[in-house]
C-alpha cells in the first residue's frame, strides 16, 4: 500500500506507479465521492474526447454523402434482410 501527504494547498500526490498503471496523465479530471469507507477517486472520462468527424472513417463508406432519411432506409432494409434470414427454416 502506498502513502501520500496532503499539502497545505489541499493537494494529494498520486504515486507515479499508480498514475502509470491507470494511464492518468497531467490534466486528467476526477470525480471524488465520499462513502462510509472513505473517499473514492474516479476519472471523469475513461476515453479521450472525440468529435463526430473523428469517427467518420470507421464506417467504411466512401461514396457520396447520404441524408439521414437515406441512412434510416438503409438500416431498415438491412434489418428486414436479417429478420428474413433468421425466420427462414
């Protein structure tokens, strides 16, 4: 078990081994929760912030832009085909 000290400014240093094992870097934000057993420290976000544009390449589509209605129709059609496959003996 590691120990640390509360500074005069109310700061606690998390030992490097623990920061490294949890991949916590400078600037990581945390929630702190008080429980009957003590304090619980949780990172505010498990994943880095991303934007919609960051995920666009994941879809594997490289044709012309689709409207929301066209995307909905495509999803509905794919679901119909899956349901038909599952219900065919």
